């Protein structure tokens, strides 16, 4: 990994690390009607893709697409 902070390729923003509590909590805050475990289950079921997890959670919570 480069030390140049200006060089970004989007990998971090495209995936959710289920082992990183702050990333899971950030997603959980966007869906307060769901439990923390439901968010973790969604990541496990849909994989680490942020887009896929957010789509799944929107459908599960009944929220319209943002």
C-alpha cells in the first residue's frame, strides 16, 4: 500500500469489513430499525460489497432507495 494519501482507488469504500466494529456500526446507524446482528447477518449473506448489503438492508427495513 502506498503512503501517498492522495492516491485512492475506492477499495475501502466499496466493501464493508465485518471484523471492523466501526464499519459495522456506521452501517447500523443508517438502519436504526434493524438490530446489530441483522446487519452482520446481511454482510455474511450478501458478502462484503457495500452496494449489495445496503440494497438488502433497504429491502429488509422497507426504506426507499436513497
